[in-house]
C-alpha cells in the first residue's frame, strides 16, 4: 500500500477510530457556488471484512473511490435517489470508509430548507440522504479530494460524550458496534434508549 497523504494522516487509522474522529468535524459545501456548512454528529464505519460494506467483494467501478485513500469522498445512491456521503479512511487500497449519517447545520440554513423542500429543524439533515440533499451532494463528487472546493472537510473537536452502537438500516453485519454519535446533538437520526 502507498504511504498516506500527510494532509490526511489523522484519518489513516482503523476505520472505527476514523468514524469517531470525524464527529465534530465540519463539512463545507460550495456546490453550485452556494455556501452551506454543517458539523458531523453521526457516523458509521465500513471496511472490506464487513459484509455490509460496498467493498466486501473487492474493488469495482462503483466503489473505486473507496480505494483512493483517506480524505476522498465516496458518494452512492441509496434506493436509486438519495445521495449518501462516505469519507474514505486508511491508506490507498484499504477500501475503508465512514458513512456520514447526520450533520448539524451551521451556515446556509435557508438554502438547505429550499433543497429539502421546505423541511426545517432536525428534518434538514438527520439522515444520510437528508444531509446529502441539504448540502447539495451528488454522484459527481465521488473521488473528490475533500481539501478542495466544492466540498471540504475541516477537522474538529470530538464531542465530550460519544455513544457507540450497532449500525442501522442494514441487514448484514448488524451486530458490529460501528455507529458513533454525539450524545448531545438533537440531529442524530436514531438514539439508543437508556
């Protein structure tokens, strides 16, 4: 495997650690020349040894971006309509990535509401398809280096309280504790009841 890009060394870690480190980070979208930004509050980790991962059967045309190395975007369509953002972690060839499940809006709320058909509050971005729509994320961003516009990732501080659970919305690998969320954010897609 190639050595990691030094700009993304903080994501050249086991995928579960990368998923945790992405909490509190900021996504800045300038898709279409319009600024929106949000703080990541929920993530899920995926790797080639995981039957729920798009890389479980190895590289192909669809998942090629997942093998580019840390700091790249991998976007796929869920149910053929919802653009879902993954941030690649690990070294080139590793095939690891983190699904961004929910974000907390920071800038451009009006545009997010417009993109989301007038929805407001947590309905703006408390799910992977919702945040993709709110931030203007599309398949054209697959393979994009997240250091450059129109979609950038800025490192942030991990929240004080992180909850670790099994993933949701999948049928394989459901027992793996690979979902991470900010216990204080109301934008999380689904909370664990105490």
